[in-house]
C-alpha cells in the first residue's frame, strides 16, 4: 500500500498531461482544417492562454484563503466545463466563431488545472503521504508521448474531428481519478491560512514586492516560454516546412515527451546532488538550445535531435519548477506561487501564439524560429542571474 499514493497521483498526472496532446499538439491540425489561418490559430491559442493567466492567480489565491482543501472540487468543475465544450465543438462545430470561442475556453480551463494538480500533490506530500512527484510527472510525459503518437496516426487515417472526442474522453476519466484521490487519516485542513486580501490585486502586488528575485525569475520565464510555446504549438508548421505531415509531427512530439522520462524519474536523485536553483537554470538554457537546433535544422533528423533536448529542457522544468516554488515561497502562499509560476508559461503562450502565427504568415518558419531563439536566450540569461537570489524558506 505504500506505493498506492504514487500510483494514484501518477494516474492523475498521466491522464491530465495525456489530454494536453490533443489540446495543444493537435490544435493547429484541428483549427487549420476548420479554415483558420496560422495567425488566427495563434489568436485562438493566445486568447485561451490569456484568460488562463487571469484565472490562475485568482483561483490560487482563493484556494490559499480556504481552511479546507477545495482543490478536488475546483479541478472537477473545470474538467466538466472542458467536456461540455468538447461536446459543443463536436455537435455544433460548424460555426466559425463558435469553434474559435469553444477551443479558446478549452485551453483556458485545461491550463487552469495545471497548478491545482501540483498543489494537490504537494499538499499530501507535506502531510507525510509518500508520493514520488518525479515518477508521477514522468508518467505524465509517457502519457503525452503515447497519446501524441497514436493520435497522429488516427488523425491522418480519419480526420480532425477525433481531436475534441479524445479531449472529452480523457477528461471524463480524469474526473474519476481526481474524485477518488483521498487518504485515510489525513485531515484535509490547512495548517496556515493567508491573512491578507488574497483575491485583491493589491495582495498579488504585495506578494511580488516581498519576493523580488522570485518575480524576476517569473519575468525571465515568460520569455523562455514564448520560445517554448512557439516551437510546441507550431511544430506542425515547422515539420510541414520540411515537407512532412501530422504523423511525423506526432512522432516528434512523442520523442520529446519520451525524452523527459529519465529526468523526471530520476529527479529526486539528481536533486540530492545538484541544487534546485542550478537545475532550474539548466532547464531554461536547454529550452533555448532546443530552439537553436530547430532553427539550424535542415531535415527531419535534426528536428528529432532538437526534440530530444527536451531531456534537460521542459522535461527538467516540469518537475524542478514545482520544487523551486516549494522551496522559495512560504507555505501559506504555495498555491499562489505555483499559480504565478504556471501563469508565466501561459503568458509566454499568449505572446508566443500571437507572435508565432503572425511571423509564419509574414517571414515564414525560419524567421519565426530566429525571433523565438532570441527571446529564449534573453529569458535564460535573466533566470540564470536571478534564480539564486531567492531566499530559500523551506529545506
């Protein structure tokens, strides 16, 4: 039974990150088939991410304010909304504006769940429940790899309508797994409750003012994830530029996700030998190197090599960023800290999606990758300078 918490939490991470394959990796495939341009695809993804960046800190502050754990209920509500929107797209997805709004809202609610699943795991870990976060997050990457690979083949053989069906089915299973994630003998009450006005803008401003180095890291992270989101969400266009299609794009995504596994499975061991700060810096640098290799790619082998750099790029970030927040932010602000960290990735997505689509339509894929690489380099420098300046409050 001592392995049951890790197994159960691994199922949560696996199903959740598996759902991100159809939502994001196949967004361009689905939306381009519906008649949208590259720029319009970018606007839809950006609207979804922009709404998430507003929703995440509000939800995080609300959760921190509660004395009882309410994460299960909020996650289930957001998941039900995703399923409802998938049903709308599948049943009534002929209207141009309905497709745009529906897909943007799917992105909004799916991304809003991300920090909540992290906080849910950290809550039980802090109360002695034996959960191996690295393994669980690694299972998420396996799931993403498997779903991306299978869906690439299915979409090529059938059509894009399978995308909302896949999203809805995965979130239906996700609700069941979340609803049963409880442990006997663990009281689901908070040890500390924020005494500020956490739902106010002033409360968030005060948090940033008291954590200036952390705020600079968040700022740098936005630029890093402008690059990351350009590459991930426009990978179909990058692969198509070299003369390939959805099957090769699906395999490239699967390869990237699979390369995350060694890092995530061994994260606890690695973190005992290398500090959280240096691992966090490394992840930003490798996200830049991945973009650089894609910029220099002349064919499919170089694209696959670039995607393999996910090993120490996003693969490392996915686990170490959660630990970085846990070590840097006070316990009563943990959910808000996780939400703000995740918000930087969504803000990066807003900028990256708008900029990426527009750049592809104007200066094509090579120009987009060049701009993306410059932004990744800038963000990595900021993180490298400021990550070590945050006061560690939890050992």
